């Protein structure tokens, strides 16, 4: 089954990025694209008018801390003499919602100071804030990409594929000389707490800056603010020309604006970059391939498109979150039987995720089968990792009981 064009989003959608234990089977990779000698062209004249000014925050401003944020760091660390205790106090203080009252917001791509001030942000912005605080406290910090299977979310009626990052904090070399034992803490804003067994690799601050710009661009693409999207994608690729996610989003933008040849080049360049990467080259490759297939369909090259779609289906059929996404799409089309089949397939592949059961509960409620709806809500409640989620399921069950 074919699914919509994808945005590449590097933010961590907290509830929907809790992917663990769904190791996909190994398949032969898609056939390589022909090596290309050039990257897409920039089209400033198409996107910018003489009156338009797009404010692009500098890397320094993205990672900068205001006085209030610095005071918070000082408050967390000053009462401890041990470096390890200071590190723990800062990390736990940031994670403790009762102290900082942080809220998750999928579209809140904010710099470190704004994240602290507004107390609502997505995972990437929360991780950037934590990095800035740890650096201010004198610790060493390292961004890490968590290697998760493909996972999709729906926003504004469009499909996004998500990535996940966390932060590893250690004492600095100077601080390590002052203590006998050293501590390393990983700060991860995924509430499911089930990503620890997955592999990670280090991200540069440069790559994370490009991710931030790319997230802003993806949000702009969702609302068809194409000039803003173009400006932030240009910023992302200026900072990190090897960042394939931004090339994929640029390809989508170019396709929308009729720059078909450059859209193809953008997708093919993203595939080339990922194929030469040491880190899970096929994951983001899939998204570039899929967007390329949709482009082929739009220009009448249906044979090329069909071949790619078949290969993608084969690669993804063992991923429970692929079936979860297909179930949601069928549900939105009111194709309830097909939706139920995909939810059950997702559960057969991985029984641990509460959202699979919750989705089934909604489908059955939409068909007025409230007994089955209550059954799957109870199963979702049993698997919900956090008290607020359990409370929501209890409230829904109480509502059903009164119907």
C-alpha cells in the first residue's frame, strides 16, 4: 500500500517515538541510483522578493542561555561539592517536571533560553537546552542519535518520519582529576524509557544545528509557508551539506514549486549521502526513495515508481509501526476493516505498545462496538508507561461504562 510523501523531522515526538524491540529483518537494499555529479540548484529568485526578510537564528543564539536559565543551573549544582553529585542534580532537575514543569509540544522548535522560559518544547529543543545547561555548568556533553526503526506521525493531515536524539553528559577532563569515580548520565526525553538497548552514534553540534533549522523548515512545509521553509533548509544545508534529511525536505519543496529536475537531484543526493554513511544507511534512504517514487508517478514514470513501492513494502512489512501508520490512514478513510487488520498486524509484531491497542479501541468505538472498545482500552491502560496516560485511559473507560 502506498503512503503519502514524507517530511524528515528530527524532533522527538515523545509518545510516538518510543520504539524498541522491533528489529526489522535484513533485506537486500534498493538498487542504487546512478551516481550524480551535481547537487540541486538554489532558487533564491523564485522564493525571495526584495521586501522579504527571514530571520534565521544564529547557532550561538540557539544554544545561548538567559539569566534565568543560568540561575537554574547554579541552583541545581551549588549545594553539592562532588562533581558527580552536581551532574546528577542538574540532570535530574531538568528531567523532574515538578521542578521545571516542562511540557511537550511537537511544533515548538525553540532556542535554549526560549525553551526554558516557555517550558514547552519538542525533544530536540529540550535536548539543546540540556546541552547548553550542561556546558554552562562545566560538564562535557555529547549529542547522540538513537538508531530507531522507521516511525511515522501525522500532523496537519500530512505524514512525517521522526528521528530521536539524546544527550550523554560527563565530567570534564579537569573535573575528572578531582574525583575518584566518574559518572556518565544519558538524558533522554523519551517517556517510554525503552530506547536504552538501541545503538547510538555521536552527532556534532553542527549536525544538531542543522536539525534545528530542518525542524523549523518542516513545520513551515506543513502549513505551505514555502519561503520560510526554503530559507531554513538553505540554512541547514549551509551549516551541514551532508545532512540528507534536509535534502529530502528540499526535494519535497522543489516538487511542490515545480522544480522537478532539482527535486529529483535532491532525492538522489540524499540517497547517495545515506548510502555512503556508516550509520543505518537504509532508514532515511527509504524516505528519499519513497518521495522519489511519488515524483516518478507524478511525471508518468509509473514503472520506476511501482518498482520502488514494491521494494519498500518488502522492506517495511516487518515493522509494526508501519502497520500502525497504515491503520491510522485506513481509519481516517473510514476503512475500518482494513484499519483493524493493520492494528492487529502491528500487535502481532510487537505487543508492548499501548497506542496499538488504543487505536483499536477508537476504531471499535467508531463502529459503536463499545464492548471491544473497552477491552482494548484496558489493554492499552495496562501498557501505558506513565501515570497521566493511565489516567486518560481510566477516564475513557469510565465514559464508556456510562454509555
